[in-house]
């Protein structure tokens, strides 16, 4: 049976899991209930499971069952000394491994969708679709476990908390997710739902970079406060901040190659408390999205 048919058989279970995760979103690096649901979803499947120490991550390794010695031909296999007494071919370095990753965290957003599986947690919502990602990876776990005998290497499943600005991946990398199967994984696959722009059932990808890197910019402008009636006697950080916001947009369009896009959006602009007082400081925070490490043209 083609794997898509097998996948269809899982649909009801996965929809139920997704709705359950959606009802109880958790935010940040500590998602105990989500972790528990993932462990439940993997229950009975032949995975080696490791839980995060600093976060509620879940790493699950599936050992492929297809004969490695016959067709592997990896450099590691030929380089390993013969006859060192590893009859099961179990020397970890000889087996390729790939990683599949899903993020699990929600966002600090109030849900107003009105769907019957709406968030039961005030101020938290799976608004970015990570409930879908988690369910999809649980589905992949079941499908791969069923096809385990055909796999010529190992699969590492990476259920990651704290994607939304908490750097959850770096915790997992420090705790060894890339080497969870023994050898370092040869490739890591991740994806993101994109339902606002793509038709239902469509996938899109392209060679090279698909999604941008995300960086933050924080600027505090230190001026000198004063009375609004005598700006010449102050150093006004408000006008400086206002100019910086527009200058940053001009910089993006004038100094970066348009075929290697950069997006910069100022989301925080704060200064002052009274209309007639020039404040001491102003503050800007921006998000920056980039697709390469190429610097500005000057
Ligand atoms: Zn997301």
C-alpha cells in the first residue's frame, strides 16, 4: 500500500491529536502537557526516547532495520577496521541518520476564531500552526515505524519547544539531538504550514534557502531631557528615533541586493510620558529577516 494511503488511515487520530493540542496551548521552553501528549502518541512505537533536561523537548530515535552492510557504501563503513567484532553491524558511525523536526509551542495571543477546539487557555493560542507540526511529526513517527524494516539508517525525531523567540533548538543541539542516533545526522528536515498563502494539500519548496533567518534589533537612544517649549536646550531622542525608523527602511532598499531580500520591521517605538516633556531616552525594537549572510553593499 502506498504511504499516502497509510497516512490517510491516520487522519482521524491526527486530527484528534491536533485539536487536543490546540485546545491546550503552552508557550515557551516548558510545555509539560504537550510533551506528555507527544510521549503518548509515540507509546508502543519502537523509538528510543530522550527527554530534554533544560526544556520539555522530546527526542525519539528509530533504528532502521534494512541490512546496512549490503548497500550502504558509506565512507565510514569502508574506513572502519575489519574484524573488530561488531557482528550486528551496530557500530553507530556506519549508519546514516536523518532528522525530522517539529516545533511545539504556541503564542501569547487570545484566540477569537470560534472553532469548537478553540484554546481553553486565556492569552495563549496555537496561532502559528505548531499544533499541526507536532501532530504531523507524530504521524510520521507511526508511518516510519511501520516501514522500519525498509529503512537503511536511523531517524531522529526532534520535538522542539520554544521556537517563538526562545531559541529552543539551541538547547536541544547542546543536549545532543544531532548525535542522538550515534553518528551526526546527515540532513535535517523541517517545514512550516502556510495555509494563508497556499492551497490546501499543496507543498512548496525550492533549492537553497526557503525560510528566512530572524534577528532582533534593539536600540536605546540616549538624549538629554528638557521642556517641550525649549527643545534647543535639550537633546531630543524622539526626533532621532523617528528619523531612525524611516532611515532603516531606506537603508534596506538602498544597501541590500533586491534579489537577496532583507525585511526590517520596527515593532516597538517607545519614548516619553508627557506631551510637554522631552524625555531622556527613546527605544526602538525591530525584527530583521534575511536569507543569506551577505553583508550590506557598504
Ligand atoms: Zn511558526
